[in-house]
């Protein structure tokens, strides 16, 4: 076990609670965008969540009427995710570069983990083989150039790409009015792109 794997194993018991200042608000916004960004998901659609951690997001997707399959490479995370979701969902051990679900899924999500792809274009092509509607992931535009990522998605057959700013902070709990303002700023076009030069991420939805 390397240092990163050991870190995840030790933090598995309360990963969601410690990773987010206001976990329910942050993950609810993420879940809402997964559901609504084009093409939208329908109740009963299955979401494959690669690098799912303890499935804090999975719980909210299940509550919205989606079927959920979580995959993580850390056994301790999988154990806690399984306890969180019980019989409501499937959670299993797997590497995001290699995992293939037993049947096609409507959507595949990858959060805080795209940098674990051994080759980005190869990873996108792999996911495209079993994803029917869309791939959704977070992208830091100060770490990865969006144009290069969009080109890799297009080469994988996922040429319809939506870059949606995501301004709900991970480590700061916002009061209601500030939360509403952050969500409104996400839709502000040029101003949102200016903000992204210094902070926050995109939520990327890629489809055929």
C-alpha cells in the first residue's frame, strides 16, 4: 500500500464528513447537476461512480431515484460505502482505468480523481464503451487546459461537451443567501470564467 492508499484507508470512516464543510449542500448541488446537465437523467437510470470513496454522493443520487453503482480501489472505502447504502446500491472494489460494469450505464461520474487516469484519452475511450448518456467529472482549469480535455473527449467519441462552473466551496460552509449567490454566479458567463482563473472548478458533462 502506497502513502496515498494508506491515507484513504485511514480516513475512510468519516471521509465525507471531513472532506466537505457542508457535505449535504455541496454534494446535493453536485447531484442536481449530474441529473440535469444535458442530456438529463431519468428516474431509474444507472449512475456508475468511479473512485466513489464512501459513497456520500451515491446516497444523494439514490434519493433522487437513480440506480447507483460505486467503485473504489480502497477496500476500506468500499466497506464504508456498502454500510452507508446497504441494499439500495452496488459497491465494489475496482480501478477506474480498468473497471467495466456488467452492463451499460446511463452515466459515469469521476470526481476528485481524473488525475488517476493513466492516460486521459484512453480513459475517456474506455468509459465511452459502456456509458450511454454522459460522462460527468470535475476539472480544475488551472491544472488542465480545458481545450485539451475537450479534444481528448472528442477523440473518444464524446464530442458534445458542456463546461459548467461549480462555485459551491468544498471547505467553507455558506449561509443560505451566499449559497444562492454562488449558484447564480455559476451562470454569469464571462464573470464566471474570470473567477475560474483563480479558484473553483468546472463540472464537465460529455456526451455523443
